[in-house]
C-alpha cells in the first residue's frame, strides 16, 4: 500500500472573553515529535479512553476499541505542534502568534504531505481577533496552498466561522456532553480523512447551516432532551445516508462575545443535494426545539442551594459553583461559595462536612507550604484574579495536607471545622476520584461537595445523591443576559426570540 503522509497540528483551548484570566504559555501542554504522536490511541494502538460509555450509534459503525486499526496501514503521521490547555481566558497574543508561526513554518519543511489533521477546540480567543481558529487556518492555507486536504476535529462547544468552514475540507465534533466520546471523535475524524484521501475523489462536497441559538452547555447536555435526540439525528444521518461521510452539530460557545458564536450544523460527502436537505432539516428541528432546552439539574442561588444541602439527608449532596467553572474558562478564584460556606456554623462547627474544590491561589499555597502540614495559618484566599465581591476571604485554618499534584502542581488542603478547601497553584477542575484520593479526601463520604463545574462529569454524576446547579457569578455565568454580549449576531436566542427565522445553506 502506498504510504500516505498526514501532518498533525493544532491549538486546543476554550476561552471565555468574560473572564479576567489571561491564558499564558505555562498553562499549556505543548507537544512536538514523538510526544505528540503518543497523544493519539489510533497511532499508539492503545485503548480509546472511556470507550465503554460511548453508545454504538454515536461512536459510528466499524470502530475498534483497541489494538491495530487496519485503516491506519500505510499512513505516516507527521508531528508538527499541538498545544492544549484547560479552558481559560483569551490566549496571550504573543504566545498565539509564536505557535501560529511555528506551525505555518514547520508544515512546508516536513516534506510532501497528503493531508493535515487539525486538532482544535473551536472556541479559542485571542485579544484583537474575533476568529482565532479562522486566522490560524488562514496561515496554514497561505503556507501550504489550496490543494492539500485539511480535516479538523472539534469540541461541540466550538464555533464554525465562515473562514474555518471554507478553508477546512472536513469538520467534525463530539456527539456527547459531557464529552465521553472525545477520543472516539478524534479517531473518527482521522479515519474519515484517511479514507477520503485514499479514495482519490478530490475535495468532498460540504454544507453548513447556522442556527441563531447560543446556549450554555448546562442546557444542552446530551443526557437530556432535546439535545439527545438532535445528536442522535445527526449520527443517524451521518452513518446511514448514502452520499454522506460525516455530519456534526455544534451548539457553539456561549461565553465568548464574537460574531461567530452560534449553533451550527455541517455535513460532508458526495451528494450536495442530500447534504443540504439533511442539514436544513435537522437545523430546523433544533430551532423548533429552542424552548425545550432546560438546565441539566435543578437551579438556585448559592445561598439557597447551601440551605437545601445542609437540611437534606441525601449524601453526598453536590453543588455546582457554575459561574466560576474553570472547565469553561472561569478564573477559578471567585469566592462567593467559599464565603457563604464559612458563614455557616453547622460547617465551621464540624457538624456538616464540606469539600470546596477548588480555589486557585498560589500565594495561599506558598504560605501553607512554608508552615507545613499540621500548622495553623491565617490566609486570605481567592479573589485575586476575578475580584468581584466578596473578594479575598480571610480565615484561619489547619494545613491538613500538601500534595505535589501532577495536574495542579503543589496543592494544599486547608481545614476549618468540617470544611476542607482545596487550594491550588494551577487552575484545576476536580472531576475524577483519583484527584480527591491523592489529596486524602473522599467525596463519597462527605456530606456536601462544592465543585467549580457546570454539569457533573461522569464520576461525580455516578456518586451524587442529590445535586443543585448554583447560578453563581463569574466569567462563565449561566445567566447569559447579565453577562452583556454586544458583538454576537442578532437576532439570537435566548437574547431574542423571533417567531421564525429563515435558515440557509452555505456551501463554501
């Protein structure tokens, strides 16, 4: 079989334009060479993470859990550069420019290529740019020309701008939220690109329909309707319609204020009429269902949520501090939740156990580390990046643990009565059991667990006895109206609600 050479590159981050946090180089894991290739199970022939949770109809037909993938035979994967980070604020412009320049300079230097696998999120922001991914792919096209095929994999919370759609030959995104199918999707995108190049058909036909809907992920989880049936419809169309090789539904990214932010449907294949009709049909279903989207859990203010959690006999009781969720771009140091917990004598008096996961505050960790485990420290925690009320919270606590956490660098656990506060030197989201275990904490034996998160990720969802999504302030506030978008296209639901809209197809 003739060897096919496919380069891999991309920058993967979700950036809230409403958070004061600036994402810098040290926030990213940057991979080049062999280290980049090790990222991908289809190259290393290893297990796809969380495959057991992915329904067959969403993974697609003819997929494989582990081992050698026959479709990769004859493919040489060429690593260029890939940078990925926890969601945050916009990327420092100089850092973005440096990586863009490296990608665009390296691609022509690696020798003849048949295609480029473009691994991105789709909601990256850079100061001064309304469409960072569009600007990145423009640079790639200028460097490589129009003939080479580019296939991209994206998060369903990404945005499909006109430039990105025009300059990429294939786009695909996850079909599950939470994103338990992230690696299945990357593999599907790579396999589709390989098979299309191998077919020798040139460029696929493509169809894009934007839908004027912009909603947070916590209203569009595929655990609920109507998102579940819409993503099922996309998968059914993609996998069982002659003339179609792939189709996707992006709900868009609600916490960026840019013209490209909206829902989108795109499909690729041989038959333009089939692609257009299918995307218009499912896009219309999404518009017609716009009033059905609801939060994935009961919602309340944080104060009221904490009242209910303390009074409840259901344990563990989870509260999502959703407005400061670092998994969507929050600064991870808003102290609304922490201040309220500290005001409750049931907690400080050790009658109710509470974990707060977590607060980003390197200075507080330094103070705890210098004092050592078992010492008592007076600290002023949080409120140093996102300074909204109540700002830094002052209290005296016992340093219960200090852990050199690989995901969060040095991490401290501070104890006051029944309260344990996780304080980190890197913004971090606590979603997995081992993260808590490493710190000597057990959420399953804790009365109330407060997480800076929106919808609960799989482990947390599996163990919760009850759950409230607190509508807290922050850079990823669930109340989109009070955030103050001013650059999105209008009309846009839920900011506007026209009786009807005319959906149209973009082909190039």
